[in-house]
């Protein structure tokens, strides 16, 4: 028995891929690499959150405007990202929570991460800020190796 030819040449998988690509093209992330850490610049937090929802990705937001020290920054990230109680509150533990711990919990759709108002003063100096951003750069590389989008946007106070 002959099967009729499909006139539209559309399979369910092809339709899903095209829909996903269209969704990405319609988000404010259109020109943003899938694994990057960059200044928030022209992006609005609400637009990034909407993009995460549209792309079915995790949205993690931390406002660090009241942080005075490295410990404050880590405490605020842990609380706002709802890290487990056993979080070690150091940069190594932050990396572990952003990578291995999440990876072990199952397949991940992707991440849009916002670090807003990172402190810029003597108790959280340029070196501490760079160390913090390096953790997120390393996490972006970790997820890139697994073909999972991880975009981190930040601003300084």
C-alpha cells in the first residue's frame, strides 16, 4: 500500500525545532551567545526573565545591592538562588552549586542568570568582583561542554 506524500514536508521534530528557533529569534537574546557572562547593559531584568520563560530555561536573579563583603555576597546569592542548607559559602561551593549539584539533578534546559548591583567598594574590591565573575564564566564553560545554554548578566553598584 502506498503512503500519501506529505505536501508540507513537515515532521513533528522539524516543527518543534523550527518553533524553538523562532522562539529564540523573538527574544531579546537574539544576538547573545548561548554561553557567556556579560554586562547587563541595555537589557532589562524583566525582559531577561520573560526570555527565560519563553525559552523554558531557569531564571536565577540576585540583587546584591546591600552586600558589604564577600560573605554578604555569597549569603545573598545562596538565599536568592535557594541553594541547599549545606552550601559552604565560599567560591568553590558557589561553583559546585552552579554546576555539579544542578547537573546531578537531571537534564537542564538552560539558564539565564542575573547578578544585579555587585558591590564595588573596599570590602568587595576589584579582585573579589573578578573572582566572582570568574566563577560564573567557569560555570558557563561547564554548561557549554554539555551543550546547555548558560547566560549570565551582571551590573555593578
